[in-house]
C-alpha cells in the first residue's frame, strides 16, 4: 500500500461492518490479512480458537479475555444496564455507522493512543444492524499483569492515579464511566484507563473535572467504604496540588 498506512480498514458484512486495525496485518499489507483474524468469528466468545475466559471483575458479564494471532486481548459486547436492559439487553438505536458504540470507541481509543495517553490499543470493532437497531462489539489489546484500582487502594497509588487522570483531563478527554474498575495498575505501577464507551473529547472545565472525580468517589465508596473515601481524598489532594 502506497503512502501512509491507514490506521484501520472497514469490511462490509451482511447487515453490518467489521473494523480491524492495520497493525494486525502481516508486514502492514492488506493483502496479507489472515482470514482467521479478519472475520466475524473474532467477536464470538464461543469460537474455540479464541480460548475465551470471562472477565470476572466489574462489567455486566459481557467481556472475555481472548487469545489469537493478534496476541492477548479483551473482547467486549456492548450491553445495556438499568431499567432499559429489560426492554433490550444488547440493542441500540441506529444513528449511523460512526455513531455506533463500537466504531466511536475504536476511534477515540486510536486518537488517545496517538496522543500518548495510557489506553489499550484498539484491535477490532463491529456492528450488526437490524432495522432501526444494532448490536456491537469491540476487541482491544489486553494490558498484561494489571488489576483494577478497586483491588489496589494502597496510599502510594493515589498520586499516581491523580497524575494520570489530570493528564487525560488536560487532553480534554471525558470518561463517561470513571470508576474503580475502569482504572488499572500494572505490575510496574503504571496507570491505565479502559472502557471509553460514550467517552469523548470536550473542553474539560473545572466543573467537568470535579464531576468526573466525584463519579470515581462514588465508585470507591461503593467498593471499599471508608477506605475508598480515604483513598479518594488523597487522590483529590494530589490532583489539585
């Protein structure tokens, strides 16, 4: 392929579209695409080639650790929560291809990765339309040897998390569901943010920053009670220092 390598390719399928990062292609060539990777089976946790294992912490039982030619990754199916899930657990109102949850999250992850922000690499995304609704799925690279903040509330981690949250806010990134399971720390102490469904770039005012931090506080209180509140106070102090 001449010129700069495109960051992804979109492949039309019956009633939908599949998107794959060009980093999955051998030698960056579209012609070398592995058919075992570039098909809808990548999004099926029942595919034996993926060796899928359910992610136990957080979420709505809709994510799996998978293995493949692309390495170790996480497959996530988009699922609704709250009362609306009683109407439809996994279907969303169709508003166009780029507005689908999966394609939008793939795009924002790619942009943040290009900015050097600590997020997982987006590998693949897909949506399947039926009438005025669609289902969607996303595959991202797995962050190895990492665990949720909910399990790592040691005092020394507060400043690390605060620094990374400020880095995202300074880059005008809004995380729509900042909670104790969407912040990971790996074995080296590096902090990562995951799950940018409905996340977007927007001007991060002081008020929006505070709202984001307070959302995290509610999550920490829920999972760790007073210990979570103590951790959040230390985090907040470090953020505004």
